[in-house]
């Protein structure tokens, strides 16, 4: 290693030019780097969506969901298959293991679907298998207002035909959902009395329209030497064409046109959903991305497309983004970068005060950009994006740069103080500490190696942080060994700020350092003579600190205040859209009166084609979802605003409000419901599952284990059930399907065909005049035509009764489930939940399983604990190899538990939970604690050669490492202070780790300077100074 340092000192220009070249390529890499909130994880999840209009959840389950699930279950690599059967739609979610090739998996899955396609109902749509996960949130929302009020009713159809299609063409966008506005349609409104008078039936009317409104290729016709195409053209061109369509003829052979029994006109559909922005009706486009796609890149593409749309349709509409998740991502990433810069400035100041020389701090300022840009170059080569994980790892890695640099600075300055030349001091000073800084670097690399090899979600999530730390500290090591001695030589004749060194401030800081060093020497002498006091103090501190662990809440990852939240409103069942809208308007007025709130986006009810709302429980005229966005300079946190609104907004018991923070980013990736608690009750009978769920919720709330609990089976739907009199129907040669068609058209209507009308493609909807079917009695009086030409009332063919059923049926694997979601309360520990589950007296065939965040916490802690133990073992092996001593290495490893002193009380005082971020801080501290011990022992070996007295050698080696250890800890601590105190957006994610590292470094500082010297003193005294093995 001395040869490398000598080359750097003898060829400084060559070394400098090499690093400048690396910096240039690093700038190019940084310019082209992707920006994401988290590492780009292609979550191995595929959704299979099948629509079967107007079918009940039970019918969807039996006819579509179960056959598809049975076939899909044979695909390789599947971890879990879950499904939800709702009214008119089946959603199956297939989750694969992370080592599965999702491209091949989706091909195999589609093949399995094709095998059973013929077994599904004919009216069901073809199952669509896509990476798009409909349970995930939209990444961008766009509001559209008409330029002229007269265009408001035609705005939706214009948007669907001209804007939606343009956005869906953007590569990476999975789906664009449109909400709000008015939908046009052509109605064929049947008059029941006239229909009976003319002796025609609803199916006959339907068949006549479908068969007439069609263009059919009729082959070719030879004409001379040519074959000309022959086409039959019958598509409707006007409403008169529909009216003139012949249904049949009467007994006299006179044609009966549709116009004789029905009115044909253009109108707007009854509104089942509304969209509002800041209290005004509008149209909102919800943009959903494909799984694993980059939100920032997609938002840039959408922005460019929107500029084109606004320019092209400037006279018709205005389209503006009102929600963009990429803004928070950019702010969070650049916030971390600013934290790095602030930390570097603070480190410069500390170095300036402790070394009392401008040369070393100036060199540090020069090598920081060298190291950073070199790291960005490696990021670019490895295709690592700039995200909270990689930049968080880089922040810690740069802290290590300060550590290695400080050790080299101290060693070189110490040699300069001995009146050696700059060249000799640079070579000898760097060479004598190379072993210790290489060992320190290797220990940190070893600490994070186990994380890189964890193949679960937690390993993939934190692997970029681990890689960032490994890369940055490796480059920091290289920079410390090559650039620092090179710059010392190049700056040899430059005396920077020599006058300032004689100022009162610098003189005072020097005196302060000298007093601290003298105090340290005095205390160390006392502890060497009477170590029992130190032992007792450390033992008490360890016991006291660990007690706080029991008072810390647990969560998977800390929530991030991204300046938004959602209010989920559920009105009383069967409420009208108008009634729910009135309630939403009241809430909007309250929200918009708060100066901290920037905008309010409301979605009330849902359109019939809006399957995403159905999946997320937002379908129905009694349901509303309100997204609230805060100003960037809001004086209150999201949590504080929510707590205030809970007191200001209150309704009757029939109206339920649920405030949902949007900050648990990782929790929502693993569990779209984003709840801390997720329990699944498995069984078959829905009523039994519901009863078990009610009992479980009662006990969870009573024991203060969980709060805000809700069950997927608690939402009941009031309905009418038609029970056919099959004997009577058969005697009249009527089938259930034939009668059902009558009922469907009479009650709601059916889209039976389409027409190009007034330059728009519109549905032709067949229905019975609403005034003739507006209550149950009129429906029962509906006349149904038999094959014999007679009419019979529906009441004679079927019994109609009122019923209450579940709005959806969920399955996990091969069994039905009732899922319980909620947040953990003060007694919400894994042990309490397990005890409660075991105490339940469940019927045979029923079970309760833990899922969601609780399951993720347990699984992740097990994996990280294994990584912690493995890293400790690897560090012990490295130290044993370095010092050729098993006992010395054991002493260094045994000091690891002492790093817990102060950590848990600090997390408690800062109001933080114990989570994965905090745990990773503990893993990082492994390397730091051992690094300090290794550095001390390196200098102890040097001191033992200079001093025959063991006590003198122990004290002198402590005095030598006092400055570098103090600088190492202070520079790293100050570098992490902006993150720990959350000065920038998104810092909540890294804050627990920063707090753990800061407190751990303070503890490590004391261990390295007091406990280790004492332990080494008594061990070497026992061995009489000989090598210990």
C-alpha cells in the first residue's frame, strides 16, 4: 500500500487528472440518472379482470372467479392467489415470488385462462391479465373544465374520444379512468301498454335492433376480369332508422315498427357518479401506471402531452394536473441531497476547529465532490436511480468518507508536527493508518453484505441502500489513500488563512480541545485504577435503556408526511347521489376554509364502468372519496390537520368518516389497504364469517389491541331477489333467462347496440318507460309474452322478496375470507394478537391468520436479525484474521450490546417507533463500533513499541485516537442532523436510522476511549504485554 501512496505523492498531476476524468463521467451519469421515491421494484403481481354485467357477487364467484382461480393456481412460482367477486366484476390478484420472471409468468397465466375460456358465461368479457394493479392509487390526476358553460354537457364524450385515448397511448400508462360529467346515450323507451296492445315482446324488440344495425361482408362478385367486394350495409345513420325498424307483423301482415311501441330520442344517462375540484363540478382523469414504471418519467411525458392538448383544444377546454405524486418524489430526493450538502458544510466547520489548519478542511471540500460524483458514475453503470434508499445510503457513506479522511488527516498532521517534510509526512502518515481504514471499510462492507443477499421484498428494497453504502465507502477509501496525500503535496506552499488561526475564536477552540484532552487523560487514569464505577455505570445505562424498548410502538416503516390525506365517506345504505353530494359539499366548505389546505378533490359515487372504485370499496351512490392536498408551506403537519378536522366535522351515526393518511408508502405496496393490522378469517359460510368477524372486532377493541377496525363483510347491500316459479314458467314454455331479460330491461335497461350520431359513438339503450316501472308493484304487473302469443304477469311467474347480501365476496386460495383491517392500539403487540386468536372458539373448518403489516414486521425482523447475527460473525472472523487474536476480537465483539445505551430512550423522546429504518441503523452501528475499536488497537500496538510501561502506552494511544475518533463521530453526527430533525421533505423515512446512528456514535465514542482501553489494559497485563491468542 505504501507503494501506491508513494506513486500518488511522486505523480500528483497524474492522479489529479485521473480523478478529474472520473468526475466528468460522474457528472454525465448524474445528469442521466433516474429519480424515483423508492428503488424500481417490479412487484410480481398480476391482476386478472373479468366483467359479467349485472351478475351478483355469488354468481360472479361460482361462474367466473372459482373456475379461473383453479386454472391459474397451476402456474409455477405463485406465492398467493386472492380474489374479490363484486357485482358485475371479478378481480383475481396473483402474487409471485420475487425470483419469478414476470414476463414468462404472464404468458403462462394467459395460456391457462384460454384453456377454460369456453367454460365461462357467454356474456362475460374475455379475462384480461395485466401487470396493472387496480388496488394501487393513481399517480396523477387531471382536472378538465369547459371554456364555455354551453359545452359542459358534451365535455365528457369529447374527453373520452380526444383526450383519454391520447394519454393511454403513453408508454407505461396502464389505464386512464374518467370520472364526472354527462354521458350521452340513445334511448329506446318502451311503452308497456302499447307493447302489449301490438303483441310484441322485449326480446323481439331487442333482436330487431341488433339484427338490423349491422354491416356484413357478403363476399365477392366477379365482374368481367375483376372480383369486387360485396358488402351489405345496414348500420343506423339516424334516429329515424331506429324508429322504422320492423319488429314483426300483425295478423293482417302489417309491419310493426319500433316507433309504434317505443319512443326513440337522444339524452343523457342518469348520473351515478360526480367529480368535483375545489367545490366545482368537473371531469377528472385518474392515471394509473403499469407495475414497476417510473412515476417521474411518466409525469414528464404526461406534462408534454397536456401542453399539446391545451394548445390543440384551447377553445374547448382547459386540462391541468391537480395531483402529481412525482412532485413529492422530486422534493424528497432533492431534500436528501440538500441534507448531504448541509452535512458536508458542518463537517468542514468541525474539521476546521479540531485540526486548526485550513489545508485539511480545504482538501476535504475538494474530495467530497470527487467521491460523490465517482459514486454517481457507479450508480449509472449499475442502473441505480436516485431515490430515498440510494441517497440515504450515500449520506451514510459520505459520513464514512469523513471517517477515513479524518484518520488520514490526523496521521499526516501528526507527522508534520514532528518536523517531517510534506512528502514524507504524506507517505508515512497515510501508510501507517492504511491497515486500520481498510479494516474499517471491510467491516462496514461485511455488515451490509447479508442484506444484499436477502431475496425477499425487504432485501430488494434495501439492497440499493446497501450497495450505495458499499460503493461510497469503497470510493471514500480510495479517495483517502490517493487524493489526500496528492493534494497535501500540491498545496504544500499554500498558506491559507494563517492570520485567522491567530484569532480569538480559533485560540478559544484550541484551548477547549486541550482542556477536553486533559480531562480525558485524567478520567482514563482514574478508571484504569478503579474500573468498577465505569462497569456499574455501563450496566445501569444498558438496563435502563432497554426498558424503553417496551414503550416504543412497532411499525414496518415510518409514515412520511407527503402533504395529503384522504377522507372516505360512507353515507347510509341506499342513499341517493344528491343526498351524498350535499354531505360532501358541507365537508368541502369546511376544508377550503382552512388556509393550510391547497385543494380538495372529490369523487362521489361511481360510473358503471368504474371497476377500480368497486375494488377499493368506493362504488355506490352512498360512497365518496375526498383527497385533500396541503400547501407546501403549511404551518401544520398532516396529522395535526386531521386531528383538528375530526373535531370540526361530525355527522349522525348513519354517516361514517374515515381519515386515511397517505404517508405509509411501503406499507401500501405490500398491502394496498395500508393498515397496520390485517387479519383473515377463513371459512365458507358468509354468515358464520361475519359473526366471527364481529366477535373478533369486539375483543380487539375491548382489549385495546386495535382501533379503526372494519370488516370486508360488514357492508351489506339491500336488494330484491326474484325466485322463479319454474313449474309455472315451464308450463308456459318460458325459461329463466327469457324472464330475466324482461326484468333487466324493465328495471334498468340494457345497452344492446351502438350508433354513430352527431359525430359521436353512442350506446343504444333499451328500457321501459320509468313512470311505468317505478315501484315493486308496477314491476310485478309487468306483462311477459309467452311463445303462444299470450301475456302473463311477472307476479304469476316469480316471487320477489327483499334481501340483504354482501357487497363482495373475497377468497384467499381456495377458501372464502372475511378480512379485518385496522390500526394497532396501545396493546397492539404480536403476542397479544396471537393470544387473542388462540382464545377464539372457532367452528370446525374456520381459522384466523395474520396478514398485512403485522405479518410483514415479523417476517422482516426475522430476516434482519439473521443478517445482524451473520454480520457479527463475519466481523469477528475479519478481526481475528487482522489481529491474529481470538481473545482480542472477542472483546471487541462483546462491546456491541453496549451500543444500545441511549438508543431506545432517544427514539422514545423523538416520538419515533421501532421500525425497519431503526433496525438498519443498529446494523450500521456494528461496523462503526468495531471500527473505533480497531483504530484504537492499531495505535496501541504502535505505542507499545515506544513505551515499555503498559499504562503509559494505553493512555498515549487513547490520546492519539482522541482527535480522529472525535472528528469521525462529530462529522458523521452533524452530517445526519438534518435528516434526524427532518429539515427536508421525505426525511421521516430516514429519521429513525439517523437518530439510532447519532446516539450510537455518541455511545461508541465513550466505549472506544474508556471501556476498550481498560479491557485491553487488563487483558495485556495478564499476558504481560505479549501477543494474545
